C-alpha cells in the first residue's frame, strides 16, 4: 500500500492500519501462530496422540530426551522385566553400553523390550561371558525433543498445542462467519423492511440480549451430544446479536441517502440492495465488529471445552488442554503454561488488531 | 422513576415466560431422562418414579403444571438431589454466588473507574499506556486461565492463600475467586471509562469550567457524572458475565454456589434444577438491566420519563 495522499477513505484506513505498530505486531503474531498450527504438527515429527509411557510429564526443555535422570529408571524397569540386573551403564556419543547379569542366564530374546520402550533403538550384543550369565549390549539411544514438555500420558505438548490450535482457529473463523452472516441478514432485513417488521425483529433481539445465552449454549451442548458442529451452531446462535444491531443501524442510515433511494425506486431487489449498497458502504464497521468477534468466539469455544462440553477426545482444542493443565497445576504447571500462552497470545493479538482497525476507521481518532 | 421501574419490571415478565418455555421444551427434546441409570431400573419402579414426578402426564399438561407452580413460587423438586427441592438447593448455593458476585462487581467498579479516570486524566502518559495494556490483557485472559494461574502463584508458590474451598465464606477463601471474577470486568470498565471521560474532558462545558478556574477535583466530579453513563449501561452485560464466570470459578475453586448446579443438573437431566437455574439467572440479568436503566436516569435527567 503506497501513497500517503490516497484520497479514498478506504485507502486512508488501510494506510493508517499499516502505519499502526500494534496492528502490524498483531498481524505478525497471528500469521506465525496460524502457520505454526497449519504446518507445525508435520514438522515436529510425531502424531499428537503418540504417547511415550516412559516420558510422562517431562518439563519443557531444549535438550534431547531422555536425559540421564530419566534414562536410569527406564533401564532398570526394562532390566527387571528381562529378569536381569543392571551391572554397568556407560554412555558414549548416543550409544549405551549395558552390562546385564542374571544368575540363571540372560535371555537374549528379552532384549526386544529395549526397542519397545520408545527410548532405545535395536540392541546389538557385544559380548557374552560367564556362560550367558553376563551379557554386554550396545544400544543406540533415541534422541527426542519436547520443547514444551509432555503431558500425563507422555504425549508431546507442542504437537498437541499446534493441532489443538487448528480446531480453535477454525472454530473461531467459521463460527464468526455463521454469527456474522446471521447478524448481517437479520439486521439488513430489519433495516430495509422498516416499520412494524423492523420493530418486531429488533424487539426479539432485545429480548435475546436479556437472556443468559451462554447458559442456553451449555444446555444445548450437554443435551445433544457435544461435537464440533453443535459448537459452531451454538456459538453462531449466540454471538450474532451485536452484528444485527450494527448492520440495522448502518442500513437505516444508508436508506436516507439519495443513491439508495434511487436504487430502490429503480426496483432493485432486497438481496441486491444488501450486496451492492449496504455491505460495501458498511464494510468498515462490519469488519471491525467481525474482527472483535473472532476472539470472543474462540473464548467461548475454549470455555465450553474447559467445562468438558466442547471438543471431545481424541480431538483437542486449547480449552481442552488448558483444562488438562489446570488439573495438573501442582505436578506439571507447564501443562497449563503452554496452551494458555498460545490462547492468550492469540486473543491479545486479535483484540489489538480489532482495536487498531476501529481506530484506523474512526476519522475522529488522532492522526 | 417508580413508573419507569414498574414498566420495565412488567416488560421482564414475557421475557421470563420465553425463557421458561424454551428451557422446558429444550430439556424434553433432549435424549435421555433423569432416571436413566447405568443399570436400568425395574419397569414397575420406573413407572412409579415417573408418576411421582408427574412425568407420565402429557407434555402440554406438564408444561402448564410447571408454569402454574412457578406462579406460586414453587420451582419443583430436584430430580437428582433426593428429598431436596430446587428452592432448597438455591437457598444453599445462592448466598455463596451472590457474595462472590457482589464483591467482584464492587471491586471491578472501583478499580475500573479509578484506573480508567487516571488514564483519561493523563492521556498519553506512561500510566495511560500501562492501564491500556493491562486492560487489553485482562480482557484476553480467560477466567479459566486466570484462576489456575492465581492458584499457582498465591496458593502453591507463595502459600499466602488457600487454593480452594469455601469454609463458611472466610475472607481468605474469597480473595482469589473474587479477583478471578473481577479481572475481565476491570479491564472492560477501565477502557470504557477512559474513552468516555476523555471525550467529556474535551467537551465545551469542561473548558468553560477550566476557564472559570474551578478546582480539578470539582471538574472531574462533573465530568464523571456524564462520562459514567456508558459504564452504567454496561451493568446488565456485566452481571451476565459474572454469572457465567461463576460457573468456571466455582468449578476451579470448589465452591458450593449455583454455577456448579447448572452443569451438573444438565448432565443428570435434572429438568427442574436446570430450568430453575436458567430462570434465576435470567431474572437476575433482567433485574440488573432495570437497575442500570434507573441508575442512568439518576445520572442523566434527560433519560427520566417525567422530565
């Protein structure tokens, strides 16, 4: 976007927006989160539901896992299962040299326990001594990275957060479209119809405003099986009221303008009036309202998921992960920190972007 | 003023009727019933239960019966809490929820108006930007994130406050839940106060008062009166937000309020308990909207019907 002297209001709005530092920062943050959620799960190299039973509740760390502290107990468990004792452990550049002993002889077939445990590769027998009672084995250690730690089942939190983010973001966008579309249709119809129809339609909005709508959403979701579609419908049904009021007010203001009267006098149909005249002229406020709607929708979805009424396992969303983290705050506070950080960062960025849009669209706000 | 209050109360009645109707039929449309256990009851026992609770009658009959009882102020027996009526459950839970809600509202109003005024008076200053940032953050941190965070910091880390429990409403147990409930409201009120007061302070009357040499405190008092109108209009949605927040706060902090009954009742298909809770919440929200209108009329003579 170039040209400080663009005369069209929309160009000026866009220019102001680009100049606004907080809008730029928000856009960058949102783009990064969206890209990470889109492509990240593939790059982390493991499925979100893949559990590592030996690596439960690891704290976040950049160093490779397993660390020496987790390695020893895991080895001892395997040795116990093999009915052998761990005599010596020595680590040399990613390979372990184990000496296993058993009074009745070490069963080599039991070595399959090693690769089965996620932590180790295929073992190789180096030496057999003492009539099979003393076995020296070399086994590579798998190098796994869990930058944000693991959860109570040993699943990688980073992958899970990114996959959950897909759901949260998609719900945010789709439910906003549903609510926005409903609100625009309702508001434009009321505004164009005018008179008794307008009064009745807006009275209905007033009544709905007075209702504790979130409670209805909870009833809906509990009574009919919780799931993605129901959440989208429920949230869309709740959040359209503001948009309806806004679009009606814009339509009423427009309907007094000459070009609008002319279009009507020419017999332009209602739908065409809305798409050709109402929406293009009300675009600024509608976009601002829609941008501020997205964080509210994401918040509502994670609220429902937090209560266990939203997205269900094996699917997951940020609300589900925050709920899991809240249950484990004493033993594993990072399980809360990761998803909460992503959720809050997204909400902050969306809210700031909406505010910046509103400022840029408002001619009275400072230059 | 009294006429306005009465008229608005009368307008609330049809709204409550809509709420009662929608929640009644929504509950009945849903699959499952209140007596569906993992091990099905004997048919005769089921028949008995359904007769005792009046579920054997036709749906319109039940609906009219419920409305008639409602007019007498009877919310019916709870289906899942044996020997307790919905009114009994409310008598236990409501004091808890109301204590939390009213304290949170007071805290939010005091801090929100205070911080918002500070920001408006010192526009562009460090304090202004700080308040703006904090308000945006408080609006973006969901209560179900804030609650466990507060538990970690003050309960587990500093060991200053208990992480949960009610204990008869001991002040120590109230701090964290009230703070959690108030946090998003503080942000909303502060932002609104700042925007509204900043505009009022630029307006003609304030300039005149400045020119006349009125002390800044007096000017602020005059300006706040008008500037608080949008904040007062927000009271209705605020009350609704507090009630929604109480569901999370009561779950996370383990408090025996009515927020918990709601989710629990819906899961157990406790028809009367869910309808009672929805009606109660709707009545509270309507009441707050009326109070907001009255407060607005007090602040602004132009809004009084007799003016």
